[in-house]
C-alpha cells in the first residue's frame, strides 16, 4: 500500500501531546515543527487520524515541499508535482488557504492564484484538455511558506477537527474541543480520578474528559472530505475505521466528572451537548457558584476556563472572582488545579504562584495555563 506524508496542525505548544497521540496510533513521526507534526501513513492512516486524533486541527496529505523565492519558482515547482496522482479529471480543487512567515513571497491571494494556475497547466497537459468542469469531489489545497520553504498539501478533513458535532451552543471565550483535549492530556488526570470544572460553560472540558474515559473517538460521528476521494482511499476503509472506533467504546465505566456554572441556561446547554456526545451518564452538571466549591474526595483535579474579563465592565469583577477561586483551592489542598485564562493578575488574586505556567493562544487571544500541582496519591499496596 502506498505511503503518504501526513501533516497534522495543532495549537502552538501542543506538539508533544499530538506527537504522542500519533505515536500511540502506531505511526512513525517524520518531523515536529511549531504548530504541526508530520508522520508517515497509508490511506488507512488518513481515516484513523481524522477519526481518532483529539488534539489535531486537521489532517493534510502532503504533495510537495520545495524552496521558492520568486513567483516563477513557485509556479514551476508546483507544476512539477504529479497532481494527476491525487486529482482525478473531474476534481473540484482550489487553494483554500495560503500562509507565509518570514518568506519573500508573502501575498496570500497572489500565492493562491499562481498555485491554482500551475496545477491547471499540469493537468491540461496530462489529461489533454483545455477546460475542467470540476464537478467531482472536493480537494481543497493548503500551502504554507516558512523562511522561503514551501509545503503544499491536500486537506483531507474539511471542517476543522475541533467540530466534533456535539457543541451547538458555546459560552463566552470558549475553549475549542481540540485545545480542551490537549490541556486535559497535559495533566496526569485519569478516568478513576475526580475531575471538576467550576466554570464549565457549554461543558467542553467535562465532555472531552468523559469521551477520553469512555474511549469515544472524537471524529467517529462526523464526515470528512476525503471520504469522497475514492481514487485514493477505498470507501470500505472509512467503514472499517469507524467500526474499530465503535468497538473501543466502554460506557459501563464509573467516573466522577462534574461541571458547575452559575447560569442555568448554560448548564442546560452543557447537558444537551453531553447527550449529543453520548456521555451524559458520565457527567454531573449543576448550577453552582465557585464559592460553594468543596469536596470530600482527595487528590482530585480542577481543570477550568474561568471568565477573562474581555469586556471593560467585566474586568472590575475579576479580582473578587479569582480571590474566591483561591479560597476554594485552599479548601482542596491536596487537589491539583489547572486554569487557562488571559487574566495576567490571576496568580496574585488566587494567592499562590503556579508550579508551572504555559503561555498559549486560545484563538487569537494570548492566554496562560496555570498549573497548581497537588500531592500524588499514595501508591496502592500490591496484594501478595
């Protein structure tokens, strides 16, 4: 079976998490760069990566990589790629995105136009045609320039992988599903440990955690563009991979995953989202203030995305809110707390310096992932 180079973009700073996911799926890592991991896989890998990866934004099938500092060089290098191996005669193809960083070629619209022309010229020669109806399957192309090095590939995914299909209503400043999954995976939380999100909003952290606990593949209920690429991937492969995902689900597990929010409408939406994700029985949602946060269990986890105060009228309320969070944390002194926020005074008002702090972007917003680490639970004695 033919092997491809596949590239999976991810949130900056989450490359190590995605790398481990890909490795655990059984594929060889070729390269790790800022915001992307490239690996080797066959056509089945395209299906499995789209269905199983929790932290990738999409899966690109790499068609070429070269250096170009002029538009002529770009045109000729793109034209030299054997596009007929990827694009059938009736393919609908376009350059969906072009991005350039520290490169001499920097105009996205010009790059998109020239790449499209180069591909058309190649296919005219190969298929002996002057006009293409483009009434077949969609093959969006993405091109990325970094320090004059060009990487070009086909987008196998379509809508970003963060769109799992369960979230129809979101709260203010939501964390995407892929980022939430990555942030959970950065912690040592496991499904037998309690997890609480006191600002759960639409329920993303609890739902992603519950899906991990139950072994529910994030992409098993949605569709992907490459499902129509029958010239490259047999339809049966998608069916087999979804069957593999279905066999991994275990909803009979015991979990203690909780989500709180002050807004009753938001809690209602979170419950509906959890139901769509198939994990409503694994999560307890409740209308509750962070001031009421307490729990008799030990060694639990708080993973949360509290208000940032993006609007001026909300900023004044943040000191009191984060002080309340700090009081709650102090009552749970053997728990670990993980907080993503753009509020730069978070540690001051929580009243404790984070053991670890990771800077990352939630969309275009610079945020910090504060990690307040609690003690490890004692190891269970082995039975003799």
